[in-house]
């Protein structure tokens, strides 16, 4: 290294002045930036907190205004860049590019804050705008990048933008998922398919739980085991899924479960069993009405009830049991009486006769629903002997042991 050249450079007072000025500018810029961070941002935050509106709390949040202290130092450096004529063009281009980048980042933060504010409004539950906000962010960053490249290269940004048309195919290929997700977001929003808070099932992705976020590219589902499933937005539209929102809005959750009655336990109701049923409060009106109806029919048809049990009409323990269950459900305080409520008999099979309980609980909360459903079937199974009915179940080892002990 030539030591004389270094000595000559230090002896050049103009260059020493430039270094001193540069250091002074950097020092002043640093002081201004620190002042703005420590005092200006604090004052601005306090003002927004004291205001009555909530919008400014989001717009002027720390995430939004944190970039402001960087603008003033950059403007100071840009204004005094003429003091360095040798690097004037480079300095101005770099500073301008950084300012544009900061503007883009500030706009991105403002959009995020506005989306957060929107999510606290009542209308946001049905119409999320996060997907649209992210599209605007992408557009802002694309245009900012084009402008920065134009400034650094000295080319007009409009010339660079005009060349984008020739790269359409490449853009479509690169942003394929983004375009598909954007179209899917429009469909989800316009047709109100999914909202944040909805319970959805997507078997293909193993998702079964509440939607906690709907973004441009992904839909987040928190499953009942508290795991998170991420589903591409456009895949949600391409594949089938179940939304339980209708059940939640109705206010009732369906109970659809069968008990299997042993067919060998079905009999006609005799006088002794009829007296027993008359003591059941929920059956009194039914027994009186049904008895009058059957007696009238048998008189009109002159049925010979003594000659054969087949003649005429008779009540059965299974039919009476169905009537009891219908009355029981209609009087149950936790069954929704404004929705379908019935007890139906399905075709018999190798496991007996299915007797299906079809009703809706008056709550959609999972724990309460399961408790109500369990109480109903506990009651049903425990009263079957009162109707001289048996529940069907496959024989167990205990049954075979009991049979062998009889031999």
C-alpha cells in the first residue's frame, strides 16, 4: 500500500471536511431518530389512547408508527447530499429507494391495523377482509419493488411496468396459488361459506374444529384436540367440507341414536300389563285414547277377541313404549320442541328391531349435549323391563358361562 497516498488524502482539508460533515449528519440524524422514538411516538400514542374513537388506536398503534422516526433522518441526509458531489446521484438514489421501502412497510402496517380494527366490528364475523387486504399488500410491494429497481438503475418505472405484460405467463405461474386463493376468497366471502368461529369438518385434511383465521392463502382450523390444521384456501373450495354453523344458529343439536329391541320380547298388552301402564303418568292420556280407539274399532268390525288373540286390534308393549318415549321427549326440559322430535321404528335385522330416538337438544354446547343425550338413554335402558322388553346384545363370555352351568 502506498503510504504517501494515504498521507496526501489526510492532508487534503476538503476531504477531511466531508468526513466531518458526514459524521455530523449521521450524528444529528441519530439524535433526531432517538428523539422521535422516545418522545414523539410516546406523545402520539397517549393522544390516541385518550381519544373517544377506537380507530386511531389501531391506525396509530406501535406497529404502524414505528417507521416514522426513520423518515426524518433520511430526509436530512437527502437534503444535504449535495455536500458530496462525487456520490450525489448514488446517495440520492439509495435514500429514495429506502424511503419508498419504508412507505410500503408503513402502508402494510396501516392495512394490518385497519384489518384488526375491522375484525372487532360486528359485520366482520360474516365478512372477513383479510384476503383482500393481503392482495393489496402484494400489489403495494410489487409496485414498490418496480419503482425501486427503476430508481437504482436509472430507468423509468413505467418502462419496467410495460414489460410486465410480456412476463404474464411467468407471473401466472409464480402466483398461481395466490390467484386461486384470491378467487376462492371471493367465493367464500360472497357465498358466505365459512366464517371465523365456524365449526367445520374437512375429512381430507383431518380437520374437525373451529375456524380461527381466514387468510388469502390459508384457512386455520383449531381441532378439538387443540391441534392446528392449515388448509390452502383454494383447496377448501375444491374439496367438500361440512359446516356446522346451521346447527349452531338453530340453537339445537341433533340426537340420532338407536337402541335394539329383542324381537322375542315383543308381546300384546294384557289386562294386568295395561293396569301397570295406567300408573305411568306420561301414558295415562295415551292409554285412555288408544283404548277407546281400539274398542271402537273392534266393536265396529265385530272382532271375536275370545276365539283368537289374532282377531281385532290390540296394544303391544313395543308400541306403548314408543308412545311413552314420544311423551317423555315432549316433556323433557332440555329437548328443543321447535325442531323435529320423534321416535321411529326401523326395519328389523339380525340385531333386533332398531328403535331410533330422533330429536334436538336445546343447547349446542358439546359437553351439555353429551350429558343430555347420555341421561336420555340411561333412562330408556333402565325402564325397558317395565315394559317387559329386552335390549338386544350379542352374547358375551358371561352368557356362555351361565348357559354351561345349567347343564
